[in-house]
């Protein structure tokens, strides 16, 4: 999967990793020094968490 379709404000579902099964809105994207893209996801109840973009599916 590419991260080209993940943008700020996109609804997403986490399909892998620690936060698997959680959903929310993408708020912030960042590319690390090693090239991995991380995003911040905000859930409906206001809880925020960071995850790798490769673990997210846009809905």
C-alpha cells in the first residue's frame, strides 16, 4: 500500500500494529529520518495515538 491516499482529515481504520481495530481521523503526517511515515489519529472520543501509515486503511 502507498501512503499517497492518506491525507489530513481522512477517515481511517488501523489494520495492523498495536492499535489494530481503532478508527479515527488523520491529523498529522511525518516522515522520519529512516523514511517511515507516521501519522497521528484522533478517535471520536478525542483520544490521540500515533501509528505507522502502512498500518492504516483509508475508509
